């Protein structure tokens, strides 16, 4: 008999476009804080950004309100500058994939 783990579905929303990017099941033992950030790809913006994790309807309402006020504008710019920082960015990945040993 296997263990029955309890999961909840959390949604991730893009702070740039405001659209849902992914649903992720999280076990009850690994819950994150409210409005947790996770660096993920947005299929709508075609960029890797700090997506915002939403656990319930109240957090979704809080996210949408903050998004409409423009609270995430500065965070989007910071997120992009971190993602494409030297040593982390796309150029380094391309060099690794094109490398001939």
C-alpha cells in the first residue's frame, strides 16, 4: 500500500503580462510563503521572469490588484537583469552547446 500524499494545486502568474503560466502541484509539506517568486519561462512574453505563485482565490485577487496598479514593473526589470547576468545568460548556454571538444 502506498502512502497517500495530500497535494494542492498552485498557479504561477507572469508579473509582466498578468497571464497564468503554469499550474504546479505542491505537497502539503512543501508549501511556500504567500506570493512566492520562482524563475520560470512565460510562454506569452517569451521571457524568463520571476513568476508569482498564487495558492488561492484571495492571493489571486491580491496579485491582480497589484498587477493593475503596476506594482511589479520594477521587479520585472530586475528579474530580467538577473537572468541575463554574465555567467548565467543565454550566450553561455549557446557556447556550451556549440562547443567542440
